[in-house]
């Protein structure tokens, strides 16, 4: 079984993937960690030193590698992964995809606490986050909405989300 979690940054993809993989006794793969390990560099550093286009090429290559060589996993994607190259088409072909959908306010409240570790938002003022998130969601939703399933995450704890996935989507 291949389960692929997608959604905007701050939607809980990595956290849910860990819990879901444990419950289903599957390997948990975080795409950003996978890339970071292969490159021997942090995602922030790759963005800063080599740029987003370079990163997106690495991301596409790593995603293709995982989808075509691995089996029985829960994969947590980066927020932008489905939106570049032919990534969403590959995702749809290779597993059950689940869009963890958060409202702008939920995402903002989570991201304001994590700005320093997020290369795309670390230089934004807190008051700029709402507009930034809204713009990105507008651009990314057509990709996210292609997922096999959509699960609203607002006001839900991770164990509740995992329960909904295991009982209704797999």
C-alpha cells in the first residue's frame, strides 16, 4: 500500500505520515528529509544557495525515484511538490493520495510559530502571512484537488485525522 499525503505547509503532512505509518506498519518517508539526506544539505540551504528551480528539479527526481522503486510506505510531500513538473500525475498513478486541507486561519496560526524553519516564509512579517497563504492556495488548489481524497484538518487532532484516513480512505 502506498499512501501519499499532500497539502500546504503547516497542514501536518509529516506528523500525520509518522502516525499513519506506525499504525499501518509501513515505512514513513518525508520527501524533504529524503532530498536533504541525498544532498547532504538542508532544504533551507538548498533554497538559499541554489534557488527554488534547482530544488524543484531535485524534488521531481526524488519523487520519481520513490514512486518507482519503493513499496509499502506513507509519503509526506512538500507543500509545492504536486504543483511542479508532472508530479501530480505521477502521484495519482502510484498510490492513494490524500489532501490534508486546512483553512487559511488554521495554516496561518501554525506557520506563524514555524517561520524560522520555512524558507518560503521566514522573511515575511506575521501580518503578511494571510495574503501569502491565500495566494499560494489559490495557485495550488487545482493540483491539491486532484488527490484521491480530501480531508479537512481544521480543529482536529492528529489521532482523529489518522483515524479518519484508516477508516474511510484506505
